[in-house]
C-alpha cells in the first residue's frame, strides 16, 4: 500500500469517526427506504386479500365434502367442515344454531363416524333420533328417566381373558379416583392404591359369584353389611386377584378399613336407594 493510499485511508477513518452516526443513520434510512415500497406493497396485498372465498379456498378450508359438521351453504352447495379442527359456534339463544347447524348435521348420514351428542333438553334426540336410527345405532343415555337405554360399565370387563386384570384395574381406578387427581402426599397415594386393589378384588369376587352385575350392586355389597362375609370368602378364593384383595382387606387396621369403606361410599353414593332409576340403568 503506497503512502498516498495510507493517507487516504487515514482521512476516511477520521471522517467516518466524526460522521459515523450519520452514516449509520443514513444506512438505516436506506435499508428502511428500500423496504418501504415492499411493505406498502405487502399492505396493499393484505388489503386486497379480503375477498369472498372461491371454491378453491373452500376446498383448502375443508369445507367441500359429503360429510362433516354443516356450517352453512353457498348457492346450492352445503358447506360441511371435515378438517381436524374444532367448530365453535357462538350466537344468542333462539338464533338458529341448533336448527341450522346441529340438526342439519345430525340429519345427514355422516358415515364411518360416531357422534356423541350432549342434549340436555332432549330436543335433538326428539327431532333426529328416528332418522339416525335408519343410518346407525342410536343409544339414548338419560339414566334418571324411564325411557333411557342402559349402560353398564362393568360390561367392559373382559372376564376370563388376558385383559381381565387390566380391565378390573381400570374400572377400580376410575371408581376410587374418578377425577384422576394427582396425589397431594405419599400417604394419600398409598391409601388410594389400597382402595383400588380392594375394589378390584371385590368387583371380581362379586362378578364371579353373581352378586355384582352393575355398579349399584357393588355399592350394595360394600355398604349393606355383607362385606365382612365377602372378605372372609375372598381371602381363601382360588383366583389370585380376589385372594390378594381379601388378604389385604383382612390385614387392614380398623381405621384403614373404615377409610376404604368411606371411599367406596363416596364413589358409590349416586347408586343410593334414593336413585332407583340409576340403580337400574347404570
Ligand atoms: N332457518 C330457520 N327458519 C325458520 N325457523 C327457524 C330457523 N332457524 C331457527 N328457527 C326457529 O327458531 C327457533 C330457535 O332456533 P334454535 O335453532 O333452537 O336456536 P338456538 O339453538 O340458537 O337457541 C326454533 O323454533 C326454530 O325452529
Ligand atoms: Mg340450541
């Protein structure tokens, strides 16, 4: 590098030192200025983006299909959402949500799917069940009425199969900890586990001996004074699940035993005699 060049470089460095902020500012300005047309173009683009959906847009939004939740109509085409998202409809009461969307959905075949309808007023059942019965199996679950279908959770237990243990455990867990709470302490966890093992064996014992067909019978077995006899029988049973539970219940001290009974009372109180419909239907 020649002395002349060095001199020029030093002069540039001195200038840049004094004018650096200006340089930086103008650089930013330049970059910003160079982006402005694009940003405005973007804004224009976004503005112009608002348009009525084309058929292509509808297809991309999973609204053109032969099944799914009916959400409206465009010309003669019914729009049904058949994507993987949720549909949430909000409008004041009596504005036609049920009539336009829900009933329209239920009054179409909707093949290869199951539909669970929460229908507290029964209006959807009343107006759509007859049609749905022609395209699928309809089950009405309203356990406090005379016209309900029955549901017995114990039917899910596959007795005498390799699934028996897991099925019993699942039903017993759901009974002792129906909300699936996480435990606040080790002792609470231990207690719930004890209750679960006890109920698992009691359930199996009751089902094997024919004393328990539904959950109401289990509640009766625990609460109506035959529990002590059942435990004695269980402790010498041949089935290991029943025997384990019987021995466990026999080994409990009075307080633990009372707690297990209270737990069973708590989970089973809905089957109390004051709810004969429930006793019969669940
Ligand atoms: N498109 C419609 N044409 C005629 N009547 C309708 C229409 N939509 C709703 N209705 C009537 O309006 C009332 C309220 O409708 P509904 O669907 O039950 O409202 P929402 O579920 O929003 O409370 C019903 O009596 C229904 O028959
Ligand atoms: Mg409604």
